[in-house]
């Protein structure tokens, strides 16, 4: 069964190194960091990043607006805000279901 929670880069690299003896743990760590940095860089540039079989990461930008504090009734203006949307790929969905 799959463990739910956080997994560090080191733990992921150790698991990959156990299954694949061609690379060392340090090489797997470096590869994981390169992939994660490329995904983050694409999101920062506003680009959609796709990893076939795994999923798609895309930035969502919210326009400035006003919000209201329900407790005090005060209004405040907000600037541009963003978040990341992840859509799992077909292979990932099938492996989980």
C-alpha cells in the first residue's frame, strides 16, 4: 500500500536506487532536483509543464480584487495571487485506482 504524507528527496532517491542499480543515490537526488527545479521554473514563467504518464502542472493567476473581513466588516484590496493546479495523467490515475 502507498504511504500518505511527505517524502524527502533523499528518501525518494534511496527508493529509486534500491530498484535501479545503474545510478547512485546522489545521482538520483541530483536528477530529482533538476526535474523539480524545471517544473518550478516553468510555473514561475507562467508555462504549463507536462510529465507524460504522471500529470500536468499549470499556474493559475487570480486578478486583484477586494475581500471583506466577516468579523469586523472591513474591506481590503488584494493584489495578484497565484496557485498551482495539478491534473494527474491517465497512467497515474490507473495505477492509483
